[in-house]
């Protein structure tokens, strides 16, 4: 089987190629696992960003609705104050007579 030094060289080269192949497979496996974890992290971050966006959108809508009602509330308060002011003037006018 092993008759010359050339045979030993081929045997060593084949063993080295085998080890190199095993090492490359191991590296590819770990790179794939790292990329898998990165994908999971990106997915989680994307979900969190969508959640924050939804909360901000809801908050914006609530603020917009509140501001539209705020105008109505301010006008109502002005009318109430004016009514009470007129009522007070009427009462003081009746007392003076």
C-alpha cells in the first residue's frame, strides 16, 4: 500500500483536506447559527418598533381627539362664565332697585 514517499505525501494531503473540510463545515455551521440568532434579534426589534409605533399612533389620535373636544369645552366654559356673569349682574341690578 505505502510503497514510496509520494504515497505518504498523498495520504497526508488527503488527511489535511479531510480536516480542512471538517473545519469549514464547523465554521459554516457556527456562522449559520450566528445568523439565525441575528435574525431572531432583528425580528424582536422589529416587533418592538411596531409596538412603539402603534402606541405613538394611538397617543397621537387621542391627542387630536382631545384637542378637538378642547375647543368645545373652552367655548362651553366661556358660555357658562358669561351666563353666570350676566346672572350676577341681574341679581345685583335687582338689589340696587
